[in-house]
């Protein structure tokens, strides 16, 4: 089930345009900056967004907190720029297919370890509700009734 752009779609348009440009697949920045893909905060934030997006698309009882999602994307953009990454670097990073696949793989691994089983909606709902209860970043991006 796909609803709207989803968090990943929003990330591609907003954050992908900001966070991605700082690393054209492994190029380090001046002044000792690591490639965007190696920035732990950025990577963890993008993976959490992907986790939340998968959970909400696989569980009909989970929904995105879109205002918060947009706020978090803006915060991440500001963080990347404050860390010395340019908007162009962020855009390039977010458009990089290898980087997208790496984030998807990290999210899929996390979800599998948490008990989400492909084709089993209830397992995604259970994991999503656990993320909400644990107040993880992914959980903060979701709500359930």
C-alpha cells in the first residue's frame, strides 16, 4: 500500500536535495569532512525515515506524522549544511542509487531483526507499535489508532 509521496519520496525531494550532495559516492570533503554516507547522524536519520516509511506502507494501521517528517527533514538539511556539506553535495548523495540501496538494505536488515516478515502485515504493525513505544526516531515519525 502506497500513500502519497511517503517519507522516502519527501526525503528524495527535500533532504535528498540537501544531504546527498556532500558525498559523490565516497569523495571526502575539504577540511577533513567525511563523505555524507559515513556521517553517522545523517545515515541513521535517513535509515530511520526509511524504516518508518516501510512500516507505514506495510501496516494499514500506521500513519506518518507528516508535519514532523517535514520538520525533521529540514533539521537534517540544516545539520548537513552546518557540518560543511553544500546543498549540491547533498543532492548528489540523495540521488546516488548505490547510496539509496545501501539505506534500504540497512532499513530492511533492521526490520527483519525486529521481527518484520515480508507479506505479514501484522508483523510490520507490531514492529511499528514497538518503535512508537520505544520512542525511536522511526517511531516518532509514526502514529497509530
